[in-house]
C-alpha cells in the first residue's frame, strides 16, 4: 500500500529527537521486523504509541498481510488479557513492563528493542493458527479507551480505498508534513499516518500534548504544515491562544472525531483564510475505516454546522427510520453511508475472524441528520448510547458494565457537558477509576445524586 521505493529518498518520519527516517529506511525496517513473524497469517496484538517502533510493526503487518489488532497505549492489563483470551493472538508486541512473568501465561519473549518486547504464544496449550479471512488486515476497537472486546474488521481494500479518497479530497502530497497529534490506535490518528505516508509526505511523531511547548517547538523546528484535531483540541487551541504557534507555516488544518461547535468553525475558518491555510471539517466512523465526508475549505464559512459531502467514491443517504423511504432535502432521518471503505463487520472473538464481509458496502451509522438542498450533510443526533469524550468514542453501557464488575453495584452514566456518574458510594474512588479507564482528566467527570435515563447523542 505504501510505495517505499517510489519515495525512497523522501523523509518519511521525523521522531521527537529529530531522527529523520527515509522511505527506503522505513521499508527496510518493516521488512526486517516481519521476518521475525514467519510465513503464517497469525494475529498480532500491538500496543500502540506514537513511536517509530510501533509504526514499523504496524506497517510491516499491513504490507506483509499479517492481521494486526491495535490497542490503546494506556490499556489496562486486565482488559488486555481479556482480549488475548478472546482472540488468541499468536504474537504480542507490548511496551516493556506491561506484561510481567506472572501474567504472561504461555507467552514467551522472542525479541526486544529499546521500548517494546515481542512475545510468541506457545502452541502447546492453544492453537493460534485458526482460520483468518484472506482479506482481513486490521482490527480496531469500537471503544479503544476501555479496551472493548468488540472489534471492527477492516480489509486491505477498506484501508486502501479510504486512504486514496482522503489523499485526493485533502490534496495531500509529498510536501505535506503532518504532526501526529492523535493516538495511533484511534482511527482518525491512524488515517493521518496512512494518508501522508501513502502520498510520500512526512509525519512528525510525538507523544507530547498540544498544550506543551515542546509539541510546538518540535512542529515548527521540523517545518510542520498540517495539523489534525478533534473538537476538544480546537477548544484548547482557542482558549490557550495556541494558534500563534500554527502560523506562519501551517497550510492545512483538519477536524473530525465529533461535531464542531459552529462558533469554533467560524473562528478557525476565518483564521485559516487570514493565514492562507485550508481548514477541512470531516465526519467518520471506525466502521468506515475512518472518514466518510469532507467539508471543503471553500465551504467552511459558507456552510456553518455542516460536515460536507461524501468522500470520492462514497455516497451519503438519509432515510426515514419509520417507513424506510429516502428523506427530502432538510428532512431529518438516519444517515447511511455507501463505499468501498465500509468495513467487513464486527468481531467479538477469534471465531469471527474467518468471516467475510457482512455489510455489503453499506453502513448504518446510527446517527441522525439531514442533507440540505445543495447536498451538504448536517448531523443532529445519535440513536444509541455511544458518545464522544475528548474525541474518543465511548460506550456508556460498556462503562456501566465495567463499573458494575469492579464495584458490585449498578452505576449509571450519562453525558452532558461532562460524564455524569450516579449510584456511587465512594465517589472519590470511582472518579479516579473512570479517569484512568478512559484516560481523561477528572475534570471531565462529575458525580451526581441521581439521573433520569435519556437518549444521549453523539456525532
């Protein structure tokens, strides 16, 4: 999928210590790593980080048709072990210190580098060479923060189709230099990596947050010109006056991972125009291998609240969920998406990995919205209890289930301006647990006495 030879002399990656890796070097590195995995098609679970080591493993798996499951960098050990039990991976590539001898079970160390250890599972206890569909290339969690067992099955065609469409829609090329400001295990962050490497551009790998001066020093020192963020990040950019670090130099800003407030859309739309920068707003889901629509830079100020039109070779429809008929312009209904990037379906264990595509290139998004008379999509709400917190999709039902498992009592979750938790005896302990589970600040969590059930919305 990535042409390491075509762009062999281009800089593919710049690391936090300013190490520059060419496409030729990156191609050699991914090939050398996958030689450790043999010739079989066995599942590898990768604990992601925005690091060269994790990137090399990911690229190696995709390029050499080794199915890979991406895990959040901060996944809890108990969730990781549950996933390993459900999916029986032959290989684990984990950060040092993650797996201790007493929890390793029948996994044995076969290789290590500065930050990671590669483990191989002994076949003496469990067979790891179970059937895997030949098109399956990637497993992404529907709720990466909690380490959900439910995974989205993504094919090579899904990945390539979405990557090509985004490169075309955003006009990414060899001169594009994107800082990786989002987690690699998050479909949007992964897509930024995929697209820039596909186009022969450069990615700047950092683990720093956007509120750190080191993030912006790294960005400017290495001539970054592309920034991607979720709504919360754009709120921070404005609140902390960090836009001064974007310009001059930034040619492109993109936003996805939740609905952007119209005031922020206008604010950044104007700033972009003033600085000769293109600002794109997008809508996507993991089930569509990242992105489904793009609002062009030319339309950001003209279409407030819109997420644009379908990406190249995609199609967006809005249907009445009562009679199943197409909606008229400006009539709200359920959003459907059609395209080659629609995933193969879900998996909840190793038995599901032999299945073929289940969706017929059509995705029922679970979102409500409407298309205006000019063909632009607007989001209005969510059908189920999946919500976005700091750009990460979180299942409130799953969080409630985990809380009940740990604390032995029914605890209810809701989302307003903060994640609200009720039915709690020890508020301090639960608040700490939630912030660690979801990797969010305790300021994003609020304990309440009781709450009514509502149909919460996410975008």
